[in-house]
């Protein structure tokens, strides 16, 4: 489809939201997906999502990668709630009604979002942080929270909570074309004073809609200038799509 659009979206725990960067093995690009915190009392009863679910997978990941890093102590008061978004179990992604969400509102069936985060390498490597892609969702439909049926509330972080913003957006993706990557794809380098998409990768993608490939902070998510060209590149990376947050 010639009019297909694609967004490059930074999402995941980091020093701003959670004071932690999820780990990555720079030798294999094996990584751990971790979402940002959210207080547990915000959820509808029975729809809570917590870091406790991720803990056994984190421990297994550390054992497999021969590292003894600690699981994040998100809240010293013991609140283990998390804002599980994107949710690869249900192939959904939600965003606010303003700011970043204005881009999400423009997505149509067949458009896509590619997610990236800043990961902390478990062994020394070229950079202190590894900026890497870790998942993709191909849009089936985009709904305002006000139009999400109650029997679908459990599927996304923006509808699991008691005090919902009816103008927020939820992307329901096509699960057969969407998922978390089985390994991360590093894309970043420190250049001109900031983390940016590597120049050689930008060239192959055909650029993105932000100056000099800037990805260090959660700016308004850029569109891929040539989305089909990016998708061809992504296919050549030969990652597998997993419809699960941690398994």
C-alpha cells in the first residue's frame, strides 16, 4: 500500500520513567522488555498489571545471560504496579489524547508502529546505552478510549484504570503481523552530542522526520520518511515476532 505510514515510537522504562534501563546483552542483543511504573491503586480491580509477573522471566534472563544485575526497585514503598504498554500479549498500544497521541490518532489500518528503547548493556561495549528496536505493531484499528467496549478494557493500560481519559487512543494491532522481537536491533550511536540513529541506518531507511535522527528523549514520535523502504530493511534483519510480553 503506497500510502502506508509508520511511526518510530520510544516506549519503555528509562531514567525518566522508572529510574532504570532494561538490560541487554550486547554480544547477542538478547534483551528484557520492561514497562514504566504505574501505581497499583489506579487499576480496576482484577485488571492490575505488576512487575511481579515479569520477575521470574527477569531471573531466567539473568541466568541465561550469566549476569547478576538486580531487578528494579521501582517504588521503595513496595508498589509493584506497571503501565504495561505496549502490551504484546494483546497486541495493543495506547497513548494520550495530546502530544504524542496526536500522531497515533493519524494511524489507519495497515499503518505501523515500531518501538524502541534505551537499554543498559550488561557488559562493557561502545556505548553506555544501547538504543534498539524491540517490537512492531501493524494497525488493525485505532479507537478512542470512549469507544472501547467494556469487555475489551483488560487489553490495554489506558483502559485497565479506574479514571480513564475518554479522549486517549488505543491501537488494536493485527497479531499475525505484530509482536515483540526475539532479539533487539541496535540502531543508535552517540553523535553530535546526543544519541541518534546511526547515519548508515538512516540512509538505508530513507530518513525519519526528526533532525539528524535524534532519539535521545521522547520527542514527538517521527514518521518514517520512506516507510516501505524501512520495512524492507526490517525484513532483512530476520527477527521473529512474539505475541507475548515475556515468554
